[in-house]
C-alpha cells in the first residue's frame, strides 16, 4: 500500500480566537438549599468547597460576535421564569442572540435553590439577590474572557472513566425501580476532554464532558458543595495551571455506585478518580494542530512501521443552529390542582414532591405539547449538542456513534431544566424517571432522531 493511503491520525480540533475567565459563585451559607425530600434541613450550614463559574468565549475571527460557553457549579432550575430571567439578562448585557449562549449547570445536588418561589422558606430571601449576583458575575467573566482572548486551538480526545454506574435498580418485591446502583447493566463510561492551547503552547483551559449525577452528597449533608466536580477541578487545575469547565453529559440513568452520603471525603475521592482519568486523556493527546502520519517501513528484527507527529491543518469552521422540538406531554393535573394539593399536604416528603410537580407544570404549561430547544454548535471537527432535559445516556451514545469523525460533546441541563427523557420501553415501569417527567413515551427517540438529522445538515456528513 502506498504510504499516502494509510489514514492520518488526528484529534478533532478547532482554530480560532478563544478566551477564558473564572469566578467564585459560592452563595452565603444560610441560603435555602433543601434539594432532597428526605432532608431534615432547609439551609446550608457552611461550605465544603467553593462553587465556580467558568466561561469560554469562542470566535472564528476576532471581529466576530462570540459564542459563549458558561459552566456553573449549580443544580437545576425549578422554575422556567427564573432561568429565563437570568439568561435574558445575560444576553442583554452582552448583546447576544440566544443561539450564542450556553449556560450549563453541573447539576450538583448540594447547591443552593435557584427558585425565587422558595422565597418564603428558611433562607429563601437570599435566592433573588444570589441570582442577581450570578447575572453580574457572568457578564463580568465573559467580558474578561473576550478581553483576554487570543489565537488558540481547541483539541478534543475521548477517554474513559468508570465512576458512572447505571442507577435503575429493580426492586422485584415491590414491582418498581429504585434510583441506585445496578451492577447488571453496563454504563456509558465515555469521557470527552477538550484542551485549549495558545500560540506559545500553553494550556489556556480544559473541558470535561462526562455523564454522571453529582449525587454523592445527599440529605445528611449540610454544606454547599460542587460534589465530585470540586475535587476533580482542584486536581486538574493544579496540574495544568488553567481553568476547567465541567459539562454534564446525558446522565439521566448514571450516577456513582456509592452515593446519598454526608461524607465529603467520598465526593473528593470521586473527584480525584475523574480528575486522574482526565489527566490521562490530556497526556494522550497530540500537540495542537498536529497529526500522526505514517513515514516508512524500517527493516529490523521485525518489519516496523514508523509513525511520526507532524503539523497539520486545523479548521476554523464555526456554525450554529437552534431548533425547537415539540414533545408530547403526559396527562397531568392542572397547575391549580397541584397547588391546592400541595397546600393541603402535611407530609414533608410528599409536599416536596408536589412542589416539584407544580414547578414542572408551570414550565410546560397546560397544553398537550411543549417546545423543547436544542442548541447545536459545530467547531471545526467537533460538535456540541446542548439541551435542557435529563436525557438518558443512550442519547449521547447514539449521537456519537453516528458521527465517528467528529468529537461530540453532549450536555444535559443547559439553558433550563425540566424533566427526564427515558427510553420508550421504560414507560411501562414504576420508576422515578418515568413518573417525574412531563414528557410522553417516545420523547427521547424523537430528540435523538431530530438531532441526528440536524447535525448531518450542520456538518454535511451524510
């Protein structure tokens, strides 16, 4: 075979103008932070690790309007009005259209409430000022990133980390599923790592796209915490001397094996596990703008194939698209009925469930369908797929399998958060993801089918 017919090995990459900035967004300790129905506490008593907001600005050319990727150590939006209030204020402050901003939550379950409807609860008066602070800090961070932006290469590589486990556990004696470790079902352990490198070879930022619920810390925990993301960030940033963005993947069915703990050392240990996996991927990458090419055969004790790293060409193609997918809703009680049921309920756990159902009903409205937005960005040889729901991991495995020549980052809990998207065959089961979601059977499959079609158009990959 002629040497030019041997395939060149390359990392998916993008060349452009990239800036990064990072800010502390740790809330006051007394803020309302009851995220678990089983919790006996309403407010945070202290801080385990600081919460962080990191932003990346991306441009093909320095004069272009940027794409803004924000990664925040926050949980989820209970109320659509709060999410829209925050995102709209950020868009207005930066003069951006909504297709150019991804506000990504890590989905920590040990963070503050982001719901202003919780204002009457203990520590709830701190929520509205905290959201105002998030808006201000984000705008400052983005402007700092733009001011510091320079020519850089974003390089991607896939790796693995076995932190994530399947969390749909059958309980036969009650004919239902528990939310907990199921050793019988393999979990998607894919870790996608991004590295932003400047013209002098320095690492400017790193990105981790990994699917795993940050539910290590639960009802016994009274400290604000980013969960395992904090320990991972500390390790990776110490090694790279650059800010880290964590992007939560399609983790609807994934979490650590041992979880629901008050043990902060467990969360830190998980963070190191993911951090070391990330560092291993970073070490495996080719240099920025490099390719691995076959050189020649060398006759020795065996006939040897000689490969060497060389400079290659990196695309600066940047395309964006935002689509809306109408998802059918399950039959649900009206908002007024849920509010009346909540007011009459005295059980602390059931009251919390009803409050969450009420918040979901407010988001999707009283119709039979709800339009769900999806953001698609193409950056050179990579694709970013971002949506607000908690899709099962099948979503990311199917999309990545369809585009083997691209690095594909898939994210949950971006620009909002509403409900789970489990596979259609699970809708016959008594399980949390099915009764929590407002979306009807087939919604995950419709999301996948639509995204595959749109990404093919975006990348012209037939």
